[in-house]
């Protein structure tokens, strides 16, 4: 995959997307978001990849959408660009996405992070939605996802002051899974990615879909979705292998079928 603003690499069954505009703290321009989503979709279709990891560098995961790119735009131009159609594609990725975050995760950077399924943060991470300071507001889910995760009071404070919170505070509000020293955040995220990559992929994807459905549907409907997934997995080879391995007291060898 040849990209301008991201670097991609593969380690075992983990596809790694590294945001790569360090000179502007990985500010997300439209092309960069398109590249991230293209890489996600290509790997979602690639059987050799089981988990996707998104990272930046120690100083910045991403300091938000590219302000220079939008500063002089009109409403009509912003509307016609329809950038959120690209963002919406992230929620359709069926493989787990892990964010390895350090430094600034602001605005669109925080929104990209919240679009991931699990987040490992370094102690130096600063997370916030500073759009209000620019006279605008979040547009890629900041008022929606942040509020669902941290609750009304903290979300209101973060969104209306625009001030970032520390990694420790983010952990307290369950906005990140784990906080580790800066030397370890990538390694820790890879460890988690590899652990999940060893699980049976059809079950992993079904569990992700069921959980995502549960977040956005009434309980009865989500329970129906879960039950259908449960039954469906009994037609997978991995179910036979997983249960046989347990009974035979050996390690399972999952084929992903
Ligand atoms: C464009 C950016 C940028 C951004 C940083 N830079 N953030 N360029 N868009 N979002 C550039 C700076 O202009 C500067 O370029 C270089 O990166 C280094 O930044 P500094 O400000 O010099 O670094 P520092 O003093 O360490 O301050 C870091 C910072 C600050 C606190 C993160 O850069 C900052 O406040 N950035 C903007 C954060 C923000 O408002 N994000 C929300 C954007 S709106 P030069 O050329 O001067 O060296 C948004 C809406 C999302 O995200 C909508 C959905 C997609």
C-alpha cells in the first residue's frame, strides 16, 4: 500500500497504521483520513490480518483536523466535501482496532481514538476536544461518543472548556484501557493486539459486531443479535476445534473458518 501521510506495516497477523505528519503533530488532513480508512478496509478484507493497530508518535497521536485546510472554507464547501462519509466507514470495520496513543489526542485525534475498539495510552497523553476554542464544535462524534463514554458532566466540562485531560484522568473515566510509561505504550498495544490475533477470528468479529450493536440498540434487539451470532458460530470450524481442544486438553489451532 503506497500512502503519503501514513505508513503501514505488518507484524504477524497485526496490521499497523502509523500516522505520519510529525511536523504538524499528525494533524489530520482529508487525504490522511482517506488513507487511514483505505488501509483499514483493505486489511478488513485480508485474511492474513486479524487485528489493526493505529498509532502516531510519542509526541502526538493526532492534534486534530488540519486547521489550515479548513480555516477559509465556506459552509457549502465543507458540506460538499462531506468528509464525515469517510469517517463513518471506520465504524463498519469488523476486525478489532487498537489505538496506541501518546502525546496529543485532540479534536479529530480524540475522535479517531474513540473510533478504535481499545486504547493503550502513554503517561504523557493529553486528550481533549478543543474545537470550542476555534469557534466551532466537534463533527466526527466528539459530543456523541465522548458523552457516551465519560458521561454528561465530564464531557460537558471537556467540550465547553476545550481543556485536555491527562492519561490518568482518562483512565479514571474509562476513556482508555490502560496507561503505561511512554517507552512501553506501543509494545503494550502490540501485546494486546497479538493476544487477540490468536483468538478465533470469526468469533472475534462476531463479538465485536454484537458489542457495537448493543451500544446503539434497545436491549431486546441487541440480545436477538447476540443469540443469532451465538448460533451461527456453531457452524464454524473454530467452534469444533476450540471445544475439541478443551476436551482433549491441548492448545487449539484456529483456522479462521
Ligand atoms: C494544523 C497544526 C495542528 C492542527 C498543530 N499544528 N496542530 N496544524 N492543524 N490541528 C501545527 C502547528 O501549527 C505547528 O506548525 C506545529 O504543528 C507544531 O505545533 P505547535 O503549536 O508549535 O506545538 P505546541 O506549542 O507544542 O502546541 C501543541 C498543541 C497546539 C497544543 C497541540 O499545536 C494546538 O493547540 N494545536 C491545535 C489543536 C486543535 O485545536 N485541534 C482541534 C482541531 S479542529 P508550525 O508550522 O507553526 O511549526 C478539529 C475538528 C474535527 O479537530 C472535526 C472532524 C474531523
